[in-house]
C-alpha cells in the first residue's frame, strides 16, 4: 500500500495551533480572574511557543526553554524600568543590552524566528505598563507560569506524534534535521555586524521618534526597525521593509475598526487566538499578510494593559512604523555601500555576491 505523501496544506497547522493555545490560555485565565491589565505579559510569554517550531523535539526543548527564559528576562527588565521610572538614557541602555543579548542568544541557537523582535517587544511594552513594587510577586508568577505553559504546549507534539504519527504520518509535517550549534559564532565578525545594525537602527529610530511633536509610542519605530533588519546570514532587502509597512497599515486599520466597537475582554481573547493562528500560517509565505493578523493581535492585547483612544493608536502606529521602515531602508543603502567596498554582505558568514 502506498503511503500518502505529506500534504502541504498541513505544513503550518500544527505549529499555528500550538502558538494560539500557548498565548490564549493564560490570557483567558487572566480575563476570567478579572485581571486584564496583565494581558501583555501573558501574550509575550505565549510567544515562547513560536521558537524552534520545526526542530526535532530533543533540540526544541532547549531552543524553546532558552527563548522562554529570554522572554521572561526581557519582561523583568522592562518591569524594573517601569517601577524605578528610569530616565530616557537608561531606557536606551536597557534597549541596547536587550538587543545584544537577544541577537547573540538567538543566533547561537540558530532559531526561527532569528530576529530579536519578540524579546525587544517584550522589554519595551513591559517598561510602559504602570506597576507598583507590590505587584511584583503576582506579575512574576504570571510570567513564569505562562512561559512554562508555553514550553509545555510547544513540546506537546512529542506525545501526539508518538500516538498518531505511526497511523497517519502524512498528517504531520516533517521535522527539520538537527542543527549544528556552537558558541564559536560569538567570535565571528558577522554576528557583531548584525548586532551593530540592530543597535544603531533602534537607537536612531527611537531618538527621531522621541523628537517628533504630537506623536506617541516611539517604541513602535524601534520595533519596525528590528523586525525588518536581517538576521545573521540573511540579506537586507527593501521588500521586507515594504511588506512591513503595507502589512502594518492594513493590520492597523483592522485593529482600529475592532477597537472602535469597544469589544469586551473575551472578544480580545478570540482576536488573540485567530490572530496568532493565522500569523503563524502566513509568516513563511507572505510577511505582509502575516502582519494583517499579528498587528490587530498586538494592538488589541496591549490595549487591555494600556487602554487608549483607537484613533490615536492608529495615527501613532502608522507614523512610527513608516519612520522605522525609512530608517531600515537607509541602513540598507549604507550597508550596501560598505558591501561594495569589501565584497561581502553585512552579517554574512560566507562570501555573498553584492547585488
């Protein structure tokens, strides 16, 4: 009897389902307990399940565990900034530390996603949530338990495969081969070029965003830069920045339309589930379509922790994302000029022909 071939239609369903469950369950529990103000922490902890989604489970356990620890540490760092009311220069120092640690960690793991967007996002938003020292035990419990839950969800496929894979192997996507990892990458110029791109881009975008009168949420400009800059071994292209811009604008329009309806907390949970699921479905296919789902998820859940007028959110989101995209493209052209002079792409570990 011929074994059915693997169906391309199921390639992302397994990981997308896990990602949605990892973030939605803690969020739903917080809503049920009447604590929507802590929703952002559950969301960032839930992103733990995204990392290492295609890896064999023995390696995935390490990847997801380290990524979850990184998410938690970045949230704790942001909370510390929030509680002590750190000045802007100290926040910038914290951002630089987060970027350096995140890029080095994710590059060493050779994880997917490789960009430091989720640790950076976790740090920046956590630094804005108004908290008191007395809130720390509760918030720490939420973060640790949510990360542990996301890790368990990420690893749940091991049991599922052991039970059902022998009966219907074509229903499961094939796992990637084991990755070769080593701390030697920390000594390569390519890694530190990638770190420099992220640090310079984030600081320039953040500094410009802070000086523009009438606009808030300068951290969105930073996120736009970090999400569009390439990871190590990847090329920096205008296409990704353009996709980020188009997808964010479309996602912002959707999010504002939803928030203008003043949805209840349980509707936000549903938005989080749908947004996370379809963002994972499309992230490898079309980044712009992915952002049509990821942007409403991020804005809606953040809105629970930091309520604001939807119209102002839309203006700031579009303006700051445009700024971040422009900074990213400017770095692209500067980087291309450097590449032409030396014949090797920035952040590349092997010789790559300059386009």
